[in-house]
C-alpha cells in the first residue's frame, strides 16, 4: 500500500514537468489553441521552439546561452563562498572555545527570521550611497561622478553580496550542527599528534562534513539559480549580468502569449540544477540528517 501511495504521489509530481516538456515541443499554433494533454490524441512536435531559444529570434536576439553563463557566474560564487565562510565559522564556534560562543551562535541563527524582501532596498541604498557610522565611513560612496550611478551597478558584485548575506545564517547553522556531531576523540587524537587547527579543519572536518556541505550546496545553488527577486532588483537594467530568470520573464511576452518559448527556455534552464542534484544526491539525505535534525 505504501509503495502504491508513493507511486501515485510521484506521478502527480511529474505531471507538471511532463506538461512543460510537451508544451515546449509543440508548435506555436497548437500551444495557443489547445491544452498540452491534447498532444496524446494529436501528436505534433517541432524543434523550432528550442532553436529560437538557444540561438535567438524575435524575442531576444542573443538567445539563452549568455544568460545561462550569467547565472553560473552568480550561482557558483554565491554557493562556494558561504560554504567556505560557514565551515570556518562553525569550526571556530564548535572546536575553539572562547567566551560568548553561545551568544554569537544564537545571534547568527536569529538572522534567519529576517525575510530577504526586507534587506533588498537597504542594501540597494548601501550600494548606491555608501554608509557611515557617524563620521566613520564603513562603506564609501561608489557613485561614478560622470554617470551618476554606482560603480557596483551592472556587475555581479551586488548579486553575490546579497545571496551570500542571506545564505550565511542557515549555512552556519547546518555546518555547526554537522561539525558538533563529529566524535571529540578524533580531534583530541589529532591534537595529541601535534596537528594544528588548519590541519584538523582540512583533513578531518571538511571530509567528514561533506554530506552536510553537499546538502547545503544543492539547496543554495538551486535557490540562487531560480531566484528572480534579487535579479530584478540588482540586475534589471543590464542584460550583461541578468540571470536566466530575467530571460524567461522576457520570453513570457505580454500576458504569457509566448508560452511555447517560455516552456522551452524553462526546460533548458532546468538541466544544470538537475545535473548538480544528481551529482551530489548520494550526500543529500545524510547531509540533511546530519545538519538539520541533530545538534
């Protein structure tokens, strides 16, 4: 009975993906006049939708490839940097005793309750006008006097900063719980053998915490890859740095009339996150258990 229920749920989850793929393969006139389920009674397919999305056409002349590279340029640093920083911070909180460890950890965890929508405009103002604490400049004003715009605009830097800032609290939480589960005897034995913190971190912590690292990497990469609100706020004026979600918004056209192109573009954009998931899936369940359910 349980297998039957799981099979039914799996099929229900796959139905939207099947509809997306069929719509992406149907000619434009078929997509606009009938639902995707009519494909089974009148199977007509074409590759024109994918050709236009990949090579460019009436919607955007450059095609989807530059936007995929932009998304990779945003997603890879926004995934790797939080992992590196969170691992080091978690190791320090767990294995380097100092006063205030618990307070710092609780403060970091408390930052998770802040919605990303609340930090978008303050950070945008910070990037444009800088910030100072009284007479002490914390971040300089980076406005270009010739253009009147911030030097950070039309670059990947604001996207990196926002995604990293938002991801760090949950990353530290997951890595802290994963590292705290490691046997203390391993660290004591390493210290007796004269290993430094760097050696312990590189040779013990990172390999043993790999399941949690892989689980967070999947979540963070997929979240950044599918992000639209940050891209809309910080990359809306420059197609040179706009990710693939901006391209899909362009493809939708007025009132979604280009659904044949949007579904083709969406299916292409799914391929890289799916490949990342399958590459790291063997760590996924163990990482969730180690990093989120135990502490």
